[in-house]
C-alpha cells in the first residue's frame, strides 16, 4: 500500500500543487516525501491526497493540498528558521522536513502562543481574523500565513513584521473550515 501512497503523493504535487503556481523547489521536495496518510485517522488514508480537507481530529482538518502548498509558499520558509504550526500537523511535518525548528500548537486555546519570536507561523484552519497574539509572536521579518474567513470564502493572508509594525495583504481565496473557538461575529454588510 505504501507504493500506492507514494504514487498518490507524487500525483498530488504534480496535479494539485505545481498547477497552483507553487514553484518553490525545496517546498515541492518536502511535499513529495511527507506522508499525509500518517496524519489522518486509521482507515482514512485514502482521503489524504484528495483535493479536499481531511478531518484529523474533531473539528480540525488538514487543508486542501493546493491551499496548504500556496500558504506555505507565501511565507517563504527556509532551513534554520524557527516556526510555529497552529492546528497544522501537516504543515509542521513539511516545515520540519525543510529544516525548520517547529513548535506545534494544537490544543484547546489556539489564541495563546507559546513564548518566543517566530520566523514563520502557519495555521491550517480558518479564523475570522488573526489574533493579536499570533502577530505579536512574529520575529522581525517574521511571516504569518493564515486564512481569514468571515463568510463562505476566506482570504489567505500574509502578515509580515517590519521595524515599524506588522503589515498584511490578502493573497488568494480559500475555504478551510473555521477553527473552534474563533466565532464569526454577526454583523451587517452591504
């Protein structure tokens, strides 16, 4: 079965990742070797490489391969950097494979960030708005990749810490499930 997963992994990179303009070669190399099937519940390995979210725990899901590939590319991870993976087990393994030192946060209070300044922070679930604790945990020139979602479609957003503060820009549309504990506030929009 492992050769079937290896073929599925290669197909995922070739048909879902590269076709979505994910051109970073070290990232592609890591995506080709990280076994997504090991991160989903027993008996669900066949879903690991589908073009869909895959639930790995109640209320938590791995992002679609295309979206996590694009999100990781926009944060430009590099070997030797310090990373924080928030509700992001697949991204954590990919970043470790790329040579980053990764801290994992996947408990009940995802807004509370463990101490330290991070070069890279990534979250595989959607949130209405990135919590201030996440952007505050960025080192100088640190990058946060997260999907902010208040309606049916979210926007993958890149936050970057500079000398004069933190800036943000929306990069692409994405529809990950919202993480529990991050409710969307009801409001009126035109």
